[in-house]
C-alpha cells in the first residue's frame, strides 16, 4: 500500500470513528459533518460519497445539508479563517479598505478565498453582531475591533509568525 492509500485509509478510519461517536443515523448528520469539517477544515467530496454509502443517505441529501449551512465548506479552508463584516455599520466605517488590504496582504484576487499554502481563508460576512466595534474582523473566533489597514497588516503578520514558530 502506497502513502496515498495509507493516508486515505487513515481518513476512513477517522470518518468511521466520527460516525460511530455520533451514531449512524440521519438525525446526526449535521453533527457528523461538523466533526468532519473540524477534522479536515472542509468537506471532501470523497468523504461525502463515503458517508452516503455507510449511512445509507442519498448523496443529494448530504449535499443539501452541506451546502445549506454557511459553517460548511466544500473547498479546503486555511488554518486561519479571516472574516470581515461588510454590513452597514462596518461599511460606513470603511470596511471596504480593510477588505482590500487583506486581499492585497494575502495575495488573493477577488474570486479566490484561500491562500495556496492553506494558511489563510478570507471571506466577507453580512454581520458579525458587533456593530459597536466597527469595522470588525474575526480570525478563528477572535474579535479584532476598529481595525485599520495598518492594524490588519500587523495582525496578519502575527499569525504568519505564529505559524512559522
């Protein structure tokens, strides 16, 4: 068995553990997908196909859940997920310049969300529920209030340095 096959076998073992932990029942699908998302940082297609088989759930139903909830991603996400609010309060306080500063700092074009090294994923959201802190940025659940382009550059550098340590 080559390294790729061994890696896939380990993945299947981990998926089976997740299914066993949550229960092999359709009512536990969201919890299972959450655990898989946490494990892989996205929902790989081959994993969804495998789940369809072992849980006896139509693949279309699994995709329906996986694409309905914003917490799930069908594409690989970076270790650090950066979310910028572009809702009214943040927009008025210039979140647009923060968005552009992040894209420039990470080298992301408008259609690209994740850096090639899978360290950062960037997305805008309609509301982070922190209007009084506008413009606000959240990185892996840590809130950064009243961000400026200079601040966000420094914050990203800290995450880059943390990763390299």
